[in-house]
């Protein structure tokens, strides 16, 4: 079948909840992907940072294959021999005490919300069902009904009401607004250390440190969503480490599955996690043996291949090359590690979608975010030669545009 035939099948039988670039992928390895017609592309999206270790990393694939010869699913009705060792490693890497394993990022966030609310009612003295969680404008934490209830993106929200109450929205990177929003019913704040879907919004230095200070002083919770920024993407294992702090609750996912399998978790202290008791929360697939084997191997690769260091070095190199592009259309380059956003000067109704399509035609797969920004987030295994290959094409497209 040709690419257009596959796309026609998608259009006919698949709900139109995405607007993908017109490419049909069939093979991948490392930072490279191929379409059904044999054309080769460099992956500059990493499935929204779910493939930090590169496509089909041999160690992660081997762990999956080995586990598939033993047991793949047990449910949490029974214990299995993979979950404990995996959760121990995840807690040690994150600096947290306990983890609750789930599957998707949105599930990790929902878990964190439930955990925070129960803590507020049982330990903080917030009246039952009156708790309020502070969130930030232009956030992206997932697409469940509760999560889109506190989204400020009309595309994610419109037509899906009535919305779940209990959320207060403030501007991102605004400490004064946070302080002013706190009331006796405040549970805490949920925040991304860098807003990915909003266009790679990097906050001011010390922003998270100030949030931590205020939360500690007020006795409220700091919940950090590291689903996109975690696992070496920003040059640290977790982006909150740039500010030298630790959250009360941490949400992780995406790269935890090594690009092979959906794996996520909510992590916290032993005291806070004690709010969950048997029957209060669960997941049939959460913590399944296959997921645990894959996630443990994914963590090992990050450590053994020093991908935090690589993310810093390759990110600096990539940004240096981007700054050499000569075009007045580039408004700003925002970056931390290998999470890079290039914002363009465009008209009110213009978007960067045509630029992304032109990049695709030249062998570079990148995606628009928030209409005016192109995100570059390749696998952390990328080399300087591969960045040079990509930049030769990016420079050509940007300067022609």
C-alpha cells in the first residue's frame, strides 16, 4: 500500500482528534525513521519526549522480549517479581520514597490529584469537597475530563463541560499571583517545570525554588508534572533539580516506557502516599511485569549512557547552530537541554505548520506547538553529526521562509 492509501484508511476509520503531518512511518532506529515508501527522516519530536533513549534501543527491546517469554500481566490482585525492584530503582533515581505505578501520563496526574485531595482533607484540615488546587495558564497535564477542566486551551476544553470544580488558575512564572491566590482551602499548586505544549516556556531562574519556599511556609503541596521534562530531557534527570528542590508529589511518564510501552507513576513521601489504602485507587495494567521490565531497562539506559550529560552538551550545540540561522522571522529560541522551542514572528492568522511541512519534505520531522513555535526534541542519543545533518536542512528551510 502507498502512503495516501494508509492515510485514507486513517481518515475513514479513525476519529479525527489529531492533525498529523502527511507522513506514514513504518520503521525506526535511533534518531531515524522511515516511511512506507522508504524515505528517511530524522525524528525531532521523540513522540513528545517519550523516546529519550532513541527508537528501539537494543537493551530495552531485549528486556521486553525476555519478559514476554515469562509473564506479561498479573494484575494487582497478585504480586509479581518485577514491580518491587523497578519501583525501588525509580524512587532512588527521583529521590522520592514511594511510587504508585500507572500507565499513561494523564493517569499519573489523576493519581496525584486524588492523592493531594485526600491528604488535604485528612491531614491539612481543608473541609471535605472544598479543596482548591492552583494551576497555571497554558498548562498541559493531559486530556481526561478533570484535567481539561483546568486547561486554558479552548481546543482541548470547548464542548466537554460541565467541568470539574476545585481549580484556580494563575499566570505561569508569576510568584506574586501564586501568593495572592492562596486561601485556607488551598491544597497546593500543580506546575510544569517547563511548559512544553505551551511553546517551551522556560520560567525565570529560581521560580521553582520560590514555589517550594512558599508551599513549605504555607503547609501546602508542591506537585510537579515531569511527564515531558523528566528523564534527562533538560540536562538533569528531572527539571526540578535545576532549582535544587524536591516536590511533594511527582508525576512521571513518557520516556519511562523507553518508547516501547506506556508506563507512568505518581511518586511522593511515605507519609503522603499512605492516603491510598486497598480499594481506594488502582489499575489493572499499572505495574504489570512487562511494563516494569521495560521501565527498569529504560532507566538503566539513561544512567549507563549518561544521557543527562549528553542532553546538556547536544542541547548547547543544537542551540548554537540554530542561532547561526540568518532570518528576521525567528523571534526567540527557548531551550533547556534538548527541549528547544523556536518561536517565529508571524501574522495573526499564520502558523508554523507550513514550515513543519517543508521541514518534513526535507527529511526533518518536527511539530508545531502553540501555532507560532516549532519544537525540537530529538532522542537524547543524537550526535553532533546528526545535528549537523538536520541543521543543514533546517537552515535551508528557515532562511528560504
